[in-house]
């Protein structure tokens, strides 16, 4: 059982400048909550399920894998991560 009641899914692309920019922030988040990195082109079913169209995107899901929140774009993601610091 996880210590926190939610998980973070991080959707990214290797060719995405903004994804590279927030990479260290995602590293930080991995130390705080369970995090899965999902690369562009992999696990297309998960991309479709959470309607991921742009990178970077983060999705918070609960213990039953239901959507809690979603954020798209480096600036929005950086604001969310600051709340954890």
C-alpha cells in the first residue's frame, strides 16, 4: 500500500524541450509520491484513457486509478510541483 493516496503519471517526449526543462522536478516528485514515466509512443492505451495530447502532461490518479487531476504544460506543472517543495 502506498503512503500517499494517489500516484503521478508523467507523460513526456524525448524531443520535447519543456519535458527536459522539468526533468529535475519530476525526479523530485518521484521521491515524494509513486510516479510512472510514460514516454510518447509507449502505452498508447494509457495515453488515450487520460486523453494526453500534449507534452509534458502530468496526471494524478487515486488508489483505484481514477483521475484526480491533470495538468498540461511546463509552467502549470512547475506551479504544482512548487506546492510539494
